[in-house]
């Protein structure tokens, strides 16, 4: 199995949770698989553990990605409780030792090695100090300028915008994009990352007229993706599609 190629034109393709259509999401293999292909960026999710480590995982706990074998709440436990878990492959087999839950810094190093943009989702509420610490960790790898921050939580986006004026910030939503939404984004210098089915050509044109970039998630249908290209989105986030 490989990626499905689409005519992406000038649209930047983002690998969702790494190349998660081929490898277990948010793991070293998923990030490396995306790094070895033509993606503009690699998207991932971070949580903070009880002992203050920033780790790569989408859910609040490990139940889904471990296929029910482990049920560890990330923010209520130390990193040591999850660092040695070997996750199952996509087919359910457990014979690979490389499928593990990474630290934020591991993800950054892989993106840097392959010269990919980091599209970093802040899960749950992050304090100002948390965001400063995340930025310092990435700055230590001399890669902060290559990070796009995204979040469903508006306050996370606003805090990033205030602390890191040079970085791109995208607000995640699956809701209808109204004129009030566009006004708020424009006034705060925040871009949009929307569920792709809520986007229309009219909305995209209005967003661009207000200098707002448009990312969309999570599109795995070739025809839908090529329609989004024609409508003029700036980014497409996908599990399996790849531009050509």
C-alpha cells in the first residue's frame, strides 16, 4: 500500500498525525514515512503529562491507540507510565518495537531532519507558561520558525499569537464559518483550519479577502481534495493523499 496521488497544484499537503494511513498515528514510523515523501508539513498533537513532559498523542488516554490494552490518562500520570508501551501496528500485530509514544522533541527532530513544517496541535487548555516551555524546547532545536500552531481552543490560539508573533496560528473548527468568525480571525491575526465539508468557494474567497490562510481537515477522498484545490484552499490535511 502507498499514498494516493492527487493534483495538488500550489496547495501545501499536510500529513495528519504523520502518514497515519500507512503507519500507527503519531509515532516515529508515521513521522518518518511522511518525512520521506513530498509533504509540506507533518501534523501532530501534544499533551502534558503530570510530571511536565510534552508528549505526542491525540487522545486524553492510551486506550484507543493500544487497542484497549492500556488505559492510562496522560495528564494524570508521569511520562514513565507510557514511555515503554509498544503500540500495535495497524493490522493489530505487536511484533515491531519502534511503534511508541514519542516526546515532543522527538517529533521536532524528525521534522527538522526531513525539512518539514511542524503543524502542532495544542490539545486541551495550555497555560501561558506551558506554551512558553513548548516554544523553548523547540527553540533549543533551532526549529521554532518552522512551526504552525493549531488548536480548537481559542484562548490557546490567542496566547500563541501574543507570545510568538512570528509564528503562524490556525484555529480549528468544524462549525459554520460566519462573517463574525472571519472578523475575529482577522482582528487577531489568526488563520483557519476547518473541517473541509464546511468550506465553500464563497467562504474561501471571503477568508482570503481578509488575508486569512485556510487549512482543512481531514480529507482522504481524491475527488473531494481536488475540488478543494480548485476552490483555492492553502493547505489540505490528510491521512493518505499526497500531491504530485
